[in-house]
């Protein structure tokens, strides 16, 4: 009996101390890839010596953004049908603009555009990320 009580207390302590791992949605994983690529590109897009790495990051960004545009944000849940469609149309248009700007950056890198011009294009992409977080993420309860 004493062993059972100790075992139960140990299991309880473990569940309290070790929080359950949050399972990320497919969209959250995809957005994480986008964020990672954007951060990498922000740091390196001006550098000519990492051209191939930058091109790979842009391709990763484009692929992830195209995939994300096909997924529905959780913020769309709970909206009535008309509001949901409007929300999803705005979301998909924003993702399409992100893809377009990333494709422009890819072309700039391929063509050897000036580092400052590449950086300005990268900052345009970064702004998509920032405004998307404001417009399309579900608000967290405080």
C-alpha cells in the first residue's frame, strides 16, 4: 500500500512539474518554417557569399507560404459563414502577396541585385509576417 501511495505521488508530481507538450497544428508548423526562413534571410540576404543558402531559404519560404495558403487559420473557426469566407479571402490574398514578394526576392538574388535592394525586399516580406500576425492570429486569452 505504501509503495502504491509513493508511486501515485511520484506520478502526480511528474504531471505537475512536466507540462504536457503542446501539439502544433499543421498550419502552426508551416508558419514556423516561414518564420525561420524569414529570420535566416533577414540576417544573410545582403551577403553574396551565401547566395545558394539564401536561394534555398527563399524556396523553403515560398513552399511553406503556398502550403499555408491552403490551410485555414484557427481564428476562422467560430465565425459565421459570410465572415469566415471574407476572413479566408483576406488571409489567402495576404499569403499570395507574401509568395509574390518572395519570388521577387528570389529573382533579385539570382540576378545579383544590390545588397541594400535585396534587404529592402526582405523587409517587405518581414512586414507581411508582422501584419499577418496582427490580422489573422486568434487572440490569446489573458
